C-alpha cells in the first residue's frame, strides 16, 4: 500500500518560514519524481516545486522562486519543501505527489494546511 504522509504545516506570520516533509512508503522512492502542489480556496491545484529522481533537477513555480527550496533524501524516502519569506498568498493546502511516468503511477498525500497570517 502506497502512503505519502505530509507534515510540517501550520500557522506562520508573513516573512516567516516553514519546512514541509513528505514521507513515502510502498514505492521505490528513488525511481519517482516528487513534487509539491498547493490548492487555495476557490482555486485550482497548482505545481509549487518538483525534483527529479536523483535530485539533480528542480523546477519551481515563478511565484516561489528564490523563496522555496525542494530537496529529497532517498535514503529516508522523504521529500522536503523549505519555505522562506512566506506571504499571505502562500496560504493553501500543500500536497505531496509521487509520479513514475514509466509505470503510469501517480500518488498523492492527504495534504497539510499552511496559513500565513498576522
């Protein structure tokens, strides 16, 4: 059974930082592209950041470039999202995603709420 379990969300003031974690089980983690997506109320889910299987390639949404950093630890089957200089518009539910195009696999976590407010 595949599980992606996010943690690290919460309430933070503007300008603050949070670090999200996503622990994966039930997959060969190092063969999956891992991503973080977010969905704000009334909006579509959007890609925040994505990292290749070995970690050498990373992509970011324009809105988070220079503020967020995605990383992964294949030995611990975990992907991280370090979020700095948070803004109220970063408020959303953040979802972890694991994708293996060759296997046609696409898995999602349950989401973790991030609220940026004073």
